[in-house]
C-alpha cells in the first residue's frame, strides 16, 4: 500500500476509497468495475494535489505580505 503523510488530503481520499471498496465487496448489487474506482482515485488525488498547490501559493502570498509589512 502507498504511504501518505498523516492528516493529508491524499490520506483521507485513499481511506474513503478503501471504504468504498469494502462496501462494494459487501453489497449484493452489481459491482462497479475496478477501473472506475481507479479513475475516481486518480481524479481525487489530482484534485488534492491541486488544492495543496493553491494552499501553498496562498501561504507564500501571505508570507510575502507579512515580510513587506515588517520592513
């Protein structure tokens, strides 16, 4: 299993994915193809990474503003 930093969005999404797989295994309805789960996981991780990129950009902007205020 891939390890992610504890508390990250990626970790949360992977855990949600695992829960979905377990629910699918336990359901009596027609199962969802594994490829669909993989697509969902890939998309979720992509969105999480973009979110982190935006968050880092915002942090940099705030840090720059704080540094300008201090000077």
